[in-house]
C-alpha cells in the first residue's frame, strides 16, 4: 500500500482512482512550448529531494509570459492541472486551462509568498476551483480544476508568471496577465494534467503519458475477526471528492445478500446493512465538505443499529437481523471490484461487539 504523510504524521492509506498524467514532460519545461519566458533546468532541489526542479524566467517584454502544452478532447470533461512551485524572486504563479479560441477557460493566480490562491477567473461557461497545498521548504502544490464547453476541440494547459495578485489591468484573452518582465523567476517541478475533479498524487512522465492504476484493498477469510452476531465497523478518512457515483467500504460474505456497508455519494455519508437479502438498516445521508476529516462508525446487533459521525449519532433502528457469514473486508463494494473507496484513510477498525453509545462517541470524536 501507498502511505501519505502530508496531513498525518502517523501516515494514511492512500487509495486513489486510476489517473493518467496527460503532460508528457512533467519535469522538463524545455520540452514545452513557451512565449516570452526562458526555462532553466535542474537548478534547485525539488520536493522529491533531488536537484531536478526548473525555473521559469519572465522576459523583459510587455506581454504574457507562459509555458504551454496542447491537447485534444471533450472540453466538458472535468480536468485538473497542478504543479509544484516555489518563489525565487517572483511571487505570483499563473495557471490556466483554455480552449483554442480562449472563449472558455478557467484560471487562477497563486501567491507563493503568502501561500494562498489570490484570484480566480473564468471565461464563457467554464467552471473553476483552485487550491494550494504547502509541502514544506517553501514549496506549494498549486491546483486548478474545471470544465469548459461540450465540444471536442483542442485545448491548452498553461503555466506562467504574473506581476500582480489579481486579474486586473491588461490580460490576454485567456486571462494571462500582460506585464513587462524583468528576468525574475519561479521554481517549478512536477506538472500534472489529469481527468477528474481533484488532483491525485504526482505521476512523473518523461516523453509519454503515464497511467497509475486504481488502488484496491480487500481481505478475505476474516470470519474469525469479524463479529458474526454483533459488531462495529469504523473508518477515519479525509474527504477528497468523488471519482465515482459511490465510494464504499464493506463487510460481506462476498455477495450482496449479507453486508455491512458505509458509502459516500453526492448526498453524503450513509450506511446500509442487509441480512439474508432483507434490509435491516439504512441511514440518512450527512453532507460532506472537501478537505474535511470524518470519523464514522456503524454498529450492528439484532434490533440495534446505529450510525455515528464525528461524535454524533445520526441514524438508528431498533428492528432487524444481522448479516450472516461475514468473512470479507473491502475498501470497495462487496465483491471488491466496484465503487472503490478513493479517499485518504487514517484508520479503519473492526470490533466484534456493538460498542456502547459512550464508546462510539469517544471513538468518532
């Protein structure tokens, strides 16, 4: 398994969907097209600990200052552009994804001194979200996500520089700031363009696109450690957003007739317990916020079911039977092949008893 230490010093299980980095030279800006910038190669230490980070240096001309790559595809597909950046003697980074005519694009300016998204802008019917993540030593991962129109057309990912924090003053049609450069620079490394609503972990490329496969995790033969007459399933995770219509974690017999299931959908967090094909417990959903951490527990016992989220009991039921012959745990649907739990998991625990309300409150707080 891959373990992420970015937001948890103890480490979190990193479960991610299949993604492809569409940028073919993620660490070598000299292979990108450029306008009014020069790029220095391997000038400083990157976030991977080696001296392979580049610089983007603005030219002493009054125009836009960008590197870009071109692609073709359905513009309505949600895509995410990200890059690791660090201030040298230039403070502001510009990112944009735009169609060939600049009529639809989503853009952002990042303040690498303050570590904030300082401005966002869209053209046409585009949608846009942006974020910035500090990873230490002055490095930030700068991220924009969005969609454009429904047409299939050429489009461009752009990484450039800005002399100001907002989309004020003179701009190109694609929102790139127009200003007079002065040979100042930003350190860059690890560019990634992927189809999806959020940035996943970095996928290096060096001449071709690269695909990272779906992370999966499931274990069978667990009947001796799963409560058969009563039990509690607990998961502690940070919500990143949805890649599929559902994300699930489950106990089951390998089928759908007997299962304990926690699921995430666009409606929020819910639970479902089925015994011999009959639903014993189903919960109302609780909404989710991207970036927030959730501690969730579902308990099951004959005529005693409950869902707890972040210290609060959100749903209960006092009528129903428990599932039979539970022997499998999966960060996915019961068969382990669909609705994978694409979140960052800090902990997952199984108890062979239905915990008390006091224990559940303590566990999920």
